[in-house]
């Protein structure tokens, strides 16, 4: 019997008990070496999470209220893995960016279906209910665009696709004007 370890070492095991002991000690040695190497850190430093969607470049946009002062239009590309910001510049190429909205201000959010999967966009409150019926019908056609006009309210917690809630969800931060 042969076993190939993750480091490429071939170990042979025969019915002879001495060979089995050799085999088992080789496995134990390899596991010990891998465990020690993992604990030393080396080149395997922890890395920051990366976007799921290839079109995205970041997971953090600009949430400084000054960057959102003149914003009244928001544009997204819709993918199963996440919403990718297009406009305003504060969210350009950011996956599921936090939206900074001014309470009472009128906005327009537009999104384009980029993958042919059924998507819509909706605003939810803390109880996961749609806020003020702010939700699009949705579509599954690549290139099709939907627009939603809404007024920012302090009850808005998230924007999301109601069909891909795990991947397409972002926070909403509503500030006073």
C-alpha cells in the first residue's frame, strides 16, 4: 500500500509490522513538521479578507460624510457574490459598500444585472422588513437595469438582494442633514 503525503513524499506500507511502524512514524514526523511550520508564521501571515467578486477591488469605501455631501445617485453592478459600487466615487469598485445617506434626502439607486441571476434591491430595517416598500421587482437578464427612487429614513439598516441575501448585502448609515 502506498500513501502520498501533501509534501509529495511517497510512503510504502507492507503487511510487515516493522514497516507499519516506520510508516506511522513517518506520518507522525510529517504532521509534527507541518504543525510547527504553521505555528512559526513565516510567509503565511494572516491576510485581510478580499472581495468575492472579481470586478471589485476593495471591501471598504469612503464613509466620510463629506464624500457623500452632494450624492443623490448611486449605481451598482449586481453579481451573486455582491453588489459592486460604480458611483459615487466613494464606492467605486467596492464590494457591498456602506452607503452614507442624509435623512430626508431623495435618492435614486440604479443597478445592472451582470451575471444573469435573478436579483432585486431592497432596503431593510433592523427587523428585516422592507422599509417604505423600497424594493425593485428584480430581473435575471444580463445588462438589464433597474432604478429605485427613495427617501433616506433613519429606519434603514441594510440594502440587499432579497434572492441572494448572504452575498449581496451592505450597510446603510443614515446621518442628519
